[in-house]
């Protein structure tokens, strides 16, 4: 729940970057979920505090803050996402190409047997 002080509803944001600390008050926050949906949080929808950490990577490990991980997909949602748009087209072209090349190969074998060469 957000902080209510002097009639103002806000959230405390602490940003730490390479040892430098910045503290701000946020009255509105726009969040984009992993699936692309955008939400605007205001008033009591805001959390009490948010801490963000960033800096230069050490030993090849970058520092990340994940606000919300994408939930795992159900089996039907996985197939629906997999077969959308270009993937379904590419999969269909792959099967059509497989049948065409198999058919051409069979016709070639038949012609070589008929002609005896």
C-alpha cells in the first residue's frame, strides 16, 4: 500500500547505481508486463517502496531487477503462441516442401526404373 503523508499518496523509490543513492517520491507509475500489456498505477495501487539497483557488471554477471516474471504458459497457450503468424506459415511450408520433394523423388525413381537406365 502506498504512503499517505500530508494528504499526498506516493511511493518511495530508491535507485542505487554504482554506489550513488537517489531517493524520489513517485505519484504515478507505468508498468509494462512481459506480454506487452501496459498498466498505470496511481494512488493506493502503488507499493510502499521500490528499490532499483544497477551498475557495471562484475565478473561477467550483469545486475538485473525483475519486477514480475512471466508466468509459465499452459500447454494450449504454448501451442497457440508457437503456431501464430510466421511460425505456422514456416511449419506449413516445411511440410509442403517435404511432400513435394518426396513426390518428385518417387517420380524420378519410377522414371529411372521405366527407362531402365
